[in-house]
């Protein structure tokens, strides 16, 4: 495939610059707007005036500046509606920006939805070649990789079955296998891995990592921050259509997680229960430390007497906790302090979130599962898992090694 | 009773590094300071539209066009019992209908040639045109999910539908050969004109498909109107009748407005009557077809950039 196959062009005041190298993504001052929502435009109802009525605009992206070097893997995070998908559409060049330029060097493989490019009436085999054609890859080249694709997708005999009879996992595996195996210069992956089972997800991540090592650039969109962390070194955080932060994945995801928790916490605390975090202490009022006991204290206030389960958890960000403790309690109609001591806190050094919930005896959620506060934990660092593993090993266990005969 | 809600604890010791400042997630005011609310004037993106680039794009999508055409063709006939026979059934059945009904109702001057051949020669280009337009006119909307994900020159979609219609056309041409054998008639030496007529037929069809396809994306009403227009066109085009039914004075003008008039009469002249194409009719049609093709393609390229915004 020729390097400038899908290259855009320079416009406006930026003047002529060199075309992007294969695998290079250059987004310069890109803006994108969509027409404002309209009520049904109907000649019958509104007459000609309805057709002339001006509609407003909303900006989906504002002044986006992102450069990705060939072979670089970049994560893209942000809350729903922050412009991630629009940015990906600009990068695939199915959409033009309103202003600014988007230039992409080389062939672009986009995994934006499971069925991207799969035609339901055709067999898997036909679809492989069709997809290759969309990537601009010659038929002979696709044929050369065909067995590899089928093997990776674990499709086997079903390759000659019409795709409409595939399960969604099979569709996802097939399109991922094609896009990853044919190694386009740029791969755009949007939240597609969620469909596959865990072992396939892991193989996908491994494959992506290999493609990156072979020089493919990757833009990886996911709400699964652990997956982003495992595959990218750099992450861009989009917020309300602008680049909020662009930096190393560890820094950006840390800040992003805290912001998400912050937002969840700052939400109006409604309901019959109020909870205040009174701090976390190690023995002798020191800072909590991994491998040592820690004491978490909180104060719960209620207007009427309650009985139910107090659930307390520690998480490294997402709502799924690493550690959970649960206790049936009777709360009188006033403030109650609760203190729990966790023996041998199994965490590595870092910042964690304390989550809390309260369910009464009938199962009603009096306090929904929510982050309560951050705690900083000292101690040893966690050992790093092998590259490409989507879950960081979150628990610290003291270990003794014996190596050799 | 204490009414304090949630407080963030401040670690007593400050010996823990690695806790950077927490950026606010929704700092609307800060965003406004950092970036303007409108792009600077003069930074507007303009999709480059040069003939050279357009030709290069199409030339490079040969592989994709072939794959799409195959896909379209296979997808159309999978799970049908008759398969490709359907490409033949449609014009043949219409021909039978014409022979049985139209021929009884009106007298058509076929210059002594069998009416079945006469009608079939009209139906062939018509079927090509009608298949192309009915499928190609709505193809961009039908494929909108694909268009939203995969980058390719958009014209490959209308092109592939016309290519599929061309395959059908080729198949039904085989039937035409059988008809000629059956009626023991031989096409005259004027058959050399057929490639030229074919080009005009394709140019006009393609041009109209380009215009319709891009219009339907922005004004969906056009899609609803296509079947109606096709029914109307079958009567407005000399398919069942001959060119002589159109008054002499407006014949050239009419052929320019509806290039199929020139195409069909030229086919009949060359293959059936042994005459060269009637230039007073075919000339305007050919000129008009070229205008349709160029104009339609320019219009298509001009508006293809917004397809993903509305589709």
C-alpha cells in the first residue's frame, strides 16, 4: 500500500508541510461541530418557514491538537460525550473537521464497532477479503495471511458460514483478527474488546502489543482503564471536546480516576444516610502501610434508627474493590462512629479510594456504592505483571524466593 | 446532630510523594480561557477537490470496487433458488408483457422487424438504468453504518451498484443473442457502434446515480420518489414504442432531456434496422450524458464530505 494513500491535505494558514509518514497521525487545531437538534422538519406542519428556520450548532471538538508518532500507542479516555468517538471518526477520515487539519499517514484499520465492515449476508471468508479491500490491502496479501486470520479468530469451519449466523463474539473476533493480522499503519480501536471473553481479550492485547512493536500506531479508546494502562504509554484525556490532559498513561489515568471519583463524590448526597470519613491510621497513628494493620474510621448520621449492612471497600479506582468488609449494624437515630481494623493491609504503595454503601435489612440501598475518600498507602511497590496483561496485580503479598537447584 | 457530610482527609504526614494536584473534571470556565469557543477564521477545512485527486482515488480503489461488486452480487442472490436467473427473468417477462398487451393496443412501426426483438432492445438499457437507480440511489443511506466507520472514496458505492447492474445487463445480452437466433435475424455491420452507445448509456446512468445517491443523503424524500420516477420513466421513454411516436420538432430536445431516448433508438437503428445511429437524436443524448456524468460526479464529490455528519 502506498504511504500517502489516505493522507489529507494542508489547508488554511498552516501552509504546505511534508505529508505524514506512514503511521503518523497529525491533528492540528481540529474543530468539529454538529447541527443542533431539530424538531421534525415537516413542510406539512410548519410550511416553508419551517424549512428556513435556523438551527444552532454544538461543538463536539474544539481546537484538538494531537500528534502521534509511528509506532506509538495512545490511549483516549473521557466521559461519555467528551468527543472520543468523533475524534476517531476524524482519524478514520470518514468525517471532515470543520476547521483545522487531520492528516493520517498510511492505511488505517478501524475497529469502531464489532461489525465494522462485516456484511451479514456474506460468508466469513468473503468478509475477510472485503475487509482487506477496505484497508487497501491487495488480495494476494490478504490470501497470504488468511490462515493466520482464521486461526487467530478461532473461527475454523465457520469461516464459510454467513456472518449473520455468527455470534457477536465470533464477529468481533473475526474483525479484530483481520484488522490486527493485516497490520495497517494505524489501528483505531474503540471499546470493541469488551465483547470477547477474557482469554480472547488477553490475546487481543498481546496481538496489539506485537503490532505496536512492529511499528503500527495505535489509538485505543476504552473505559476499561486497566486495559488502557496495559497497552499504552501515553494517554489523552478528552473533556467536553477539548484535550484536558495529554501525558504519560500513569499520570493521566491517575488524574482521570481521581476526577471521576471527585465527580461521583461531589454529587449531591441525597437519601436518609450521611457518611463522613474520619481517616485511616496505621498502628501508633502512622500513615497506612502495606502489610501492616490499618484502621478506617467513619461517622454515620441518620434521622431515624436503621438496621442493615455497612459495606466498606478499598479500590484502586474503579467501582470493583480489591478488598471488601461487611458488617451488620444497628444505627440509632443519631451519629454513630464505626471503626474497622484491617489486619495486614494487602496493598502496594499508592493512592487508593475508600468506597462505602449501606443496605438495610430489606435490601434497600440507603446509600449507594460510592467513593468516600482517598487514602495514601505507603510500603513496597507492586511488582509489574508481564506486558500486555490487562489487570495489574492489585494485591501485595509478602514473598520469599528460592532460586536454583 | 452533626450535619457535616463528606470530607477529604488530609494525611497527617507529608512524607508521601506522588500525589499530584487533582484537576477538576468540569472546569468549564478554565476551558474557555484555554481555548476559544470558535475556530479562528481562515482555518476552515476545505476538502481538496481536484480532478487529478478524484481520478487517483478511483484508480486506487479498483480492488475495493471489485470486492464491493462481488459482495453486492453474492449478497443479492444468496439464499435464492433461481440465483442469477433473476437477471434474465425481469426483462424477459416484461418483454412478454409488451408483446402480449402493448402490441395489441397500439401499432408500433418496427420497420418489419419482430416486435419482441424491438421491445427487448428497449428493455435491456431500461433494466440496466432502472436497477442502477433503484439500488444506487439509496446505497449511501443503506450503507450508512459502513460509511461511518470505514474510509474509502465514497463513489465506490454507487459505482458498485452500477457494476452489478452491468453484470445483469451482460447476462440478459446473452438472451438477446438467443432471440436473434430464434428470429433468424442477424445484426447488421452497424454493430460497431454498439460500444459507443453503451458508453453513453453508462455515462448517463452513472451521472444520474451520483446525483440521486448524494441527494438522498441530505433530502430523504428523494429516496421515496425514486420508484415513482422509474414508473414514470418507463412510459416517458420509448421502450414499448418507437422514436417516431415523439413529434419531429421536439425530438432532439427530448433526447437531450432524456438521454435514454437516444440510447434506445441508436441500439434499434444499429442492431435491428441496419442503419447508423440517428444523430439528430443520439447526438444530443450523448452530449447530455457527458454533462450528467461530469456534473453528477462533481456534485457528488462536493458534498461527500458531509455524508458521515448526516447519514
